[in-house]
C-alpha cells in the first residue's frame, strides 16, 4: 500500500476549496432569501457581528456542500462593476457531510492560504 494511503487510513480527511463569487454563485445567491443568512463566526468561534454565512448546497451536485460568506464593504471601498455595492461575497465547497455552516466557514478561513507567487 502506498505510504500516502496508509497514512490516511483510519483518519477522516476532508477538503474545502474557496473562490470569489462567480456567475454560478450569483445565480444561487439570487435564489436565496435574505432571512436564510445567519451570523458568521470568528476564527476563535466567537460571533462575528459583520459576517454572514449561507449554505447553497441545494443548487449544486450531490455529495458536496457549498457555503457562501458575505461581509460589508469597508467605508470607501468601491465594488467591481456589476458586484453588490454593499457586500463582498465569497464561497467554498467542502465534502464535510456534517457540521454547522458557521463552524465549517470558520475552519475554512483559518486553513485557507494561497501563495500569491510561486517560489523557485
């Protein structure tokens, strides 16, 4: 058995991959109701007074969960053409079958890091 597979046996491995709101995300968000947004959490699991999260799973294929997050734009922050003038949106996919939406969002944000440039 390959070392990588042997290492993972008996462990629960889950993933989450995020992206800025795109056309498909906007289409799903348009179907959601304002009342479905719930307060987000900080990385320390405290209530985040600014952030809101929403599960969009019902508009995606089975077997994955899609979670959207929005935060108010900073004072003076200009939205891109066609974007919401009041909120910044993002979304991520996870294969976590269980878990509260707010906690999955907080976990994703604490572990999501992308290098802006490649290292040689």
